[in-house]
């Protein structure tokens, strides 16, 4: 087995510095600009966000939507990635190619197509009515389930490639040894390959949940009035109410949620690596 020397710490710092700088410029500086432009008025607004039951419920709902979408996307992505991993040759290449197809269209176009799929007389309701599963159209659109389904649809390809990459990097000698010992495909997956790919699964879940927490267009198109999220409230206060101090306070809240989710993802990844 080939042994690799660990990279020097100075190289790792230099390699991650551009990403850290980009995150600071894209995420932290706009929030800081909001706070500076709002002045001392942001403090009462932040106190209102913290103490208000309405904003607390919106924050919890934002985290719940992102966590639910990440869990479903990772579950479907893991199933698809495992299927692709077990196949070889042309079948594997076709499966991976099909996983990239949703990425060829813009996000807005994909969500509008999803809206046509779920609307009152959309494709799904037409199928339900045609086969007499329902006598009236089902209310599929403008619900939390539609938001979770839309975010899941967007992020499944990312989960597929993250998990497939982890499965692909597993030492083939271990796989051959397990097969030679008489292990079935399911037993080999459950005792060898899936445990080794567990950190990648956690990384995919953390990445998707962090990005989904800041999603605006999906809840706005697919959700109902009860599906208000922190990004939607930021947009409301900036463009309609012109309440910049409240928008700054909500940005601080959203940034705090993202930091907590990121820290939880890093901790979970370390725990997943250690358990194996």
C-alpha cells in the first residue's frame, strides 16, 4: 500500500487562504456594510429579532427546511451514488451523465418546471386524477413539502458526486479481500464501503444544509405564506419596507445560523472519521 506524507501546515494555510478571503468578502463584508450603514439602530432591531417569537419561529423554520432538504438529498444521493458505484463501464458513465443533466439548466428554469409539475392541474395531479387515486387535485404547491422537494431536487447531484467520489477512492484491495472472503454485495457495502464513505456523507449533508439555509428563490416560488425564511425577510425589509436596521439584524441572524451549521458539520465530520 502506498503511504503519503502529510502536507506541511504552511502549504495547507496557503491553499485555504484564498477560500477564506473569498468567504470574508462575499459573506462577512456585506453584513458589516449593513451594520455600519444602519448605525446604532441595528441594536434595537437585533434585540427585537432575538426576543420576538415570530422571528424565532422563522429562524427555526429556516433551519428545519435546510436540514430536511439536506437529509433527503443525501439519502437519495447516496442511493444513486451507490448504484453508480456498483455498475461499471458504459452503465456507470450513463448514470453519472444523467446526474449532471439537471445542472445544465439554470436554477430559475428548473424551479419553474418544478412549479408546473406540482401546480393544481400539473403533471402529478393529472396522473392522480387519471388513475382515480384522487377525485380532486391535491394541494401540492405552496407548502413546506414543496420547498423541501425543490431544494432536494437542486442539491441531489451535488450529493451524488461527493459520495461517489468517496466510494471511488476506497482501496480496491480491501473490496477484493471482502469479496474473496465470501461477503455478499450488501454485507460488503454495509461493513466496508459505506462506513468508509461516512465522512463524505456528513460533508454532503453539512454543505447542502448551509447553502439551503440561505436560499431565497426556492421558498419564494414553491412555498406558501407559512414558509417565510430569513432570506425572504431580508429581501422584504430591504426592497419593500426599506427597514435597513431590521435587514441588518436579520443578516446577522442568518450569518449566525450558517456559522453554527458549519461548525456542526465540521464536528460531525470529525466524529464520523473517528468512529471508523
